[in-house]
């Protein structure tokens, strides 16, 4: 694919990821984010650490080729292996699992409120039926085993949805978790900022950006006891470091940089577009 234009959406399609995203009977879907961008950054960080370790040990450098496309393909190992082992092409299955049932997101009370429930074994399944106060489900031959529950997943989803629709998402999550059933509310943007757990962990930090003012951003997603990190400044504005890069690093003179700005090669304002 050398020479082809591409962004995150194209990478998901070429990697096979989009083929596995979506619901059975529907077409392939893009994930909710440009997945290829962050995963490639993570891979690049890892290989840079390996290269630095090599340099420290040998005194030699190396060239690094990090393919954004191949970073996405690297996540498709289970699907590639499944095809080789079974000869069957994996199918899209939405939120469902290929190994246990039920597993899905179910509607709760309120507008666009959901809870995710997954019963990964028989003990969790029986606990779910007890929390639902639906003893009949446990004895229903359609749902006697995980395989049978998977075969009758549509009907099972309908029954569970009729129960969850009258429940508040956090409340039903606590009921299920207390009974040993994996469950979680599906959080939206405002929920993330208001969530007590994230507040206690300091997940989001306030950063004052010169163009948009103080806003909350995800902070550093790990905690280090000896060298705790922090977000110390906002992202740079367009062209903020032009003088540093072109002058100090590349050795251009002030007049040369001025000429680049005058001709529109570099600058501090977008050209041909508007700021949204």
C-alpha cells in the first residue's frame, strides 16, 4: 500500500478490524475513534525504548520503520489464528462474545442509558437470574448451557432488556457486581468528568490553553511512586515553536524564517480553512 493516502478509517478497513466491528447481518463499521493513531503511537514508544537500550549497550544507532497499518494488523491475531485453526471466517457479533452468553449492553432507565452485562460462567449466569428474580430462566432448557444461551441470544437479550429498562444504570451495576456478575454502566462524556472513581484517581486534570481557556483533559494514565508525572503545559499552538525548530535546530537565520512565513510555507494561522 506504499504511496496510498490513508487515515485511521482506512487503516481499520485494511487491517481487517472493521470487518469484525458491527453487528451480525450488518456491514462493517469503523470504531468510535481513529484506532490506528493511538495504537501506532504506543508501538512507536515501545520500539524507541528498545532502540535506546540497544544504543546504550552497543553505542550504535538504528533506523526504525513503524507502520501504522501493521500496528493495526498486529491487533488482529486472534481472528487470523481462528481462521487458520477452524477454516471458518470469524463473524461480526456486536457486543456479544464468541465464548459465553449473555454478553451485551442493555437499556436502562433514562435517555440513552445502558449497562453492560457479561456472564462468563455458570455461576455468574445463575447469580444473574437470582438478581433478576427470574428463577424460571435458570430452569429454561433454552438457556441451560452457555452454548444454548448463545444460540438463543436474541430471546435472552429481550428478557434481560425488559428487566434493565426499569433500572438505573449505576444501581443495577452495583446489584450485579455485589452478586459477582461482571457489569458496568456505559459512561458518556459528562459521566466521565463526574465519575467519583475518576475524581478520586485524578484521572482528569485542568489545563489552561491560550486559545480555549481552562479545560479538563485526561492526565497521565499511570502512577509512579518514585517519579510521579504531571501535565505541565498545554499542547502548543500552530507554529508556536517554529523559531526554535527552524532557527535553533535547523540553523536558519531570522530573515530566512521571515521569508518562509511571508510565502506561507510556515506560519501561526491556518490557511485555506477556518477554525471550528
